[in-house]
C-alpha cells in the first residue's frame, strides 16, 4: 500500500497510517504520519498451517481474522477520533476496521493486496485454484462446483463475520448474506493486480478497480555480497506470516545444489520458524530477511509459496516463477501464473528435488509471459490510478 500512500502525500494530502511497529519509523522517514497498531494484534497469529483438512484450515483462518477484527475495529475508531480524516483507506484483511469504516459515515475505500474472492462470470469459483475453462463445458463445471465451494465457505465464515459486525456497529449494520457481499461493502475496492495476470472480470463494475502490482521496500543498501554472486540467480521466498513452508527452502537447496545457479533464499521472519540448516551448498545464500528487489534484479527465476506479494514482485520485474502453493489464496495465485504462461505450478505433494529442478528449468522458458505480466501491471497505472480513484470519493459528484 505504501506507493499509493506516497502518491497521495505527493498530491498534498496528509496521510496518517496505522501499521506494524517495525514499519513506523520507515514510514515516518517517508513523510507519513505513522503510529503502531494495537499491540494485541501482534499476538493473533495464524495457526491454519496446523489444520489437517481444508475445512479446518478455513475455520482457523476465519477465527484469526474475526479475533483481529474485534481489536483492529476499535483501533481504527480511536485513530478516527484522533485525526478526524476526510477519507479512510482500509486493508481488506482488517475485517473489524472495515466494519467501523462502513459504519463511520466517512468516505472510505478498501485495499486488497491480492485477488479478492468476488464472484465473476467466466471465472472459476475462488479457492481451489481451478484452471479457467472456456465454453459450455467450463460454464457447466463452474455452475456445479460454485455452490459446493461457496456454500462450504459461507457456512464457516458468515456466523463469525456477522457476530463481529453486530458487536462493532452496535447492531446498526445489517448482516451480510454472502462472502461476496462482505468483500464488497466498500464504495471503492482497489485491487493490486491487473491483466494479463488477473482474469478478465467485465462484471465487477466500477467500484472494483484493478490498479496493478505495487512494490515497496524499506530503503536499504543492497548487501555487499550480492554483487559478488555469480549469475544466474534463483530467489526462493517463503511466507512472511509463518506457514510451515520452510521445506520449500530445503528442497530448493537440494534441487539446485549442482545446477549452474546461485540460490538466494529467505526464511520466514516469524519467531516460530525453525533455525536454518547449518550446512549450506556452496552455491547458496540463506537469510532470515532480505529486501527482494535487488535480488530480483539479478534473478532468472523465483521459487515461491504462491503468496501474492512475492509472486507479483517477481513478475513485475519480468522474472518467471515456480509456485508451490501451501494454502490460503496461493492455489488461486498459482492458477493465474499458469494461465498467464508466466511460470510453473508444482503441487506441494510433488515437491521433491527432482521435480523442483525440472520445474525451474521449465520456468526459464516462461520469461516472455512474465514480461507480458510486467507490462500489464505497468499499464494499469499503479499508485497514480489508485490515487485518482480515491480522490473521486472526495469529489462533490461522488459525495453529493
């Protein structure tokens, strides 16, 4: 979201941000008015990786987001009282804050860093990562599968969502009847993606704007050792919120140990992540945290768990990807990588050194697709397009 906030600042707006404590100083140095979020949110970590079924996984995720909502909602209410804003911009993941924004009477928008689970004709139901299937057969498949997927999701999610909405609004907001309704409560939804990576959605309407990928990293010098690494480089990325995906790093190191690549891998920063292996292959570098931008400038391929941030950051630089989805929205991200011919999807159950090595070699042939995606992100306009849309909310025509 930071490039969008900086664009608003450049246009003369005063921007107040509530964010993770680790980023407060970074944002202040960028000229933004930053404060830390409620510290209780830091203890509400996802435990979905402990689930043994898709249903249990979704239930754990829903419980985490609703528990956070009961904290981030009042946190936003306090920020509103402190700053008296003319406009609110709320992350789509902050369920309670979005509820408070909806109930505030202040013009507001939501920001989605990933494809939101909105229904769209011609697009498979969101969740399992089904490949698009055009024509009558595809429409039939989607019509049969959609009620099964959507029904199961809504049965798990809606009770907690509506209880949270009632608690935070004092009962003034109506219950939402579906997941699609819940994610479309904002008058404007900015989505940080664009075609050809994202599927066409002609029926989403003007309240949903795809603005392309937004990339930002805290300003930092590129590590001195990076210049000394021989090309080509393969970047391996894992989830920034722990997901038990460190086997992706281990398998990557084993798969590429004798290949003509330099492997740079990052492990989750979470305290729950295990310690990195003591012995590394001679062609590997392992870091807890590293800004990916300088590495991607040197990279031929990126191997990722399929998180939207890391995947799109690679594609925005024209770097093809190997995606090994673990859960959450990652199966959908992987399906879009395949549809855009910008990389390779490898199922987690097939994650072996041999198959991953083959996937990396295939991904090297997908550079043209990755560059098409990068061009699509650029054409969407990014922060400028997003800021234009937000300023429309403040115009007399929109607020009358």
